[in-house]
């Protein structure tokens, strides 16, 4: 008992351990003080700064709401990302089990017969005998160098990175659906414009046809009018093809077979939602891909500790006990057996393997840190790109509105002059092309403006926060700080 007490006291001292992983710090990235082109963004009220998962509802479109909800529930890519995250959580739990003692029980009953001619067999030994055992084994690896603990830290951080990957996949798919939907509704508006254009060109062709029949207009005027009409019809057919492709893409996003999916045309204006751009430093907590990259830096940092611990002795405590008997009296105290003692293994010569593993872990950390910085820089670029697009699309829209008004006035005057015989139909054709082009550009800019708004919402994280990361399990994490 004295020896056992001494052994347990020594084991308790070993349990204090020492962590060989570097002190973890999030890689630093220079953060700008503010964004440019903020004047074009509609600032929200302070209450709107709270995280919102259903950011697309601010577009006030019930059809888009239904599509996004179905995407969240049925999208196949999202289901795969959820399965990947579940694997990461299971792997973290598997590694964490190494921190706890392992206990196994077993038993065996057997009847045996020995050969009478077996070498070195005693004369008085029985030929028939039983060999029955009932045993339990207890084992515990003393994590003196925090090797297992750092594996747990790495596994937990990897699971958190998987959660952030899942959030980023969900946000990206939601934004892709919203972007496709905005483009489809933009095509609906262009289709409506071309249908009215075809009707106007048909009426113009009738005018030219009557003048041609009355020998007032030439055949050139008639062919020009016919060309204008058929060109508009061809553009309308091309829009139908584009819309069908977009409709099929949306069907796949919401996990519906394309032949069984349809969206009827709808034309109405959609306001740009009011989402605060916030300050650049907040982006580090609002982008799930940044959070995932930071968690992978934590994984790499802990892995360095695992690699360094391999240089030191591996100590484990082992205890086994049970009973052995040739009969069934296994619960008899005289038949008891037990074994107790620590084991130690120390690498002496590995041909440079351990040094190479440590160097690889350090290189993996440097790679993860560089990837984190690149992810942050890319995020700032995406926000600034979206803000710049919103700014210049807004300016271009105002310019094009004036161009549309001037083109419509020119077309009205050209038609009046032609009917009075004061000009050729070429002037009418030129005015028609200018008016149609200006109106089409206006619709395209309106769609592009909304799509830029979707990109900005995605670039800002869509209301996500690092607070949404899953909390670590009961085991505390050392040197791994989750940003608030």
C-alpha cells in the first residue's frame, strides 16, 4: 500500500503538465479606419445593428423569402457542409476521449486437452484442464507535455472552423440565390419593356406600310421598319432563354428538379435594404470565412505543441486485475491476480523524423497565418468593391434617367416629323434605337444596383457574428481566445 500511495502521488505530480505550444495570438492585419463611398449606403437605425439571420427579408419580396427558406432546408450543398461540420465535431470528441482513463473488462472460459507427447510435459500434469479468466484493465496516459490537450485544442478549433465554414457556405448560397433572383426579376422588367417595344414597332410598321402603299414612303423605309421589329422580337427570344437558364439555376439551389420548377414573371420595384456598413474592425467578427481562417491558425498553433511533445517521454499508468482458475470459482480471493505499474517510452533515434514534423507544423502555422491575412484583405476588398459599385451605379442611374427622357423626346419628335413628311424613316429608326438602348440600360443598372447591395450584405457577413460559433465542450481551451 505504501508503494501504491507513492506511485499515485508521483502520478499526481505528473498531471500538472507543461504546455509546449506557443502562446496563441491572432495574426495582426492593418485595419483601415473607415470605408470609402459610404455616402451611397443607406445607414440603418442603431437597433438594426443586431445580427439578423434572415437578411433577405429587407427586400420585401415574399417569393424571395419562400425561396431562401427552402434553400436553408433543402439545399444539397448546404447539407454536405452540415455533414462536414458534424464530422469535425465528432473528430473533436474522439480526440478529447484521450484525456480520460480507459477501462476495459473481459473474460474467457475454455476447456483444453494437452498431447501426452508434448515436449517437456510433466508426468503428473492432467491431460484435460480448464483455463478461465475474469479481468479488468485500467489505463491512463499521463499528458505531462500537454500533447493530448493540444490535440483537443486543435480538434475543438477545427470544429469551430467547420461551423464557420458552414455559416459561410450558407451565406454564400443565400447571396447566390438572391443575386440570381434579382437578375431574373430584372429580365422580367426587360421582357416587359421589349413587349411594349414590339407593340410600338408594330404600330410604326403599320404607319410605314400605309405610307408605302400610298406611295408616300420608299421600300427602304419599309425594310428598316421590318428590321427594327424583328430585331426587337429576337431580343425578346434571347431574354426568354436567359430567364429559363436562371430559373433552372434557382431550382437547383432550392433542391427542386428544373423541369418541375417555375416562377411566374413579376414586375415591381425593390428597395435597397438598410444594413449598416459599420466600421472595418467589426468585419473581423462579422465574416464567417475570417473566423474559419482564424480558427485554423489556432489549430496550427496547437499542432506545434503536439509535434514538440513527441521529443519527450510518453508516460502511462496501467492497472489490471482479475481472477484465474481452472474451474468456475472465479470469484474466489485466492484466485485473484493483479498488475500495477507505470510505463515509459522515450525516442532516442528517429533519423530526424521528429525535427521534420516540428518544422512541418511551424510551416503549417505560417501558411495558416498567411491565409488568414489574405482572407481579411479579400474581405475588405469585397466590401469596398460593393460600396464603389453602389456609388457609381447610383450616379450612372441618374445620368441614364436623363438620357431616357431625352431619347423619348427625340423619338416623339422624329415620329411626328416623319408622319408630316419632313424627315426620312432613318431618323425614326435612330431615335428608336437610342430610346430602347437607354431604357434597357436603365433596367440593367437597377438590377446591377440591387445585386451590388446583395454583394455588400454578403461581404459584411449577413448579420453573422463570431458569437454564433459553437462553444467548446467542458474541457477548457488553453491559448485559444474566441473573439466576442
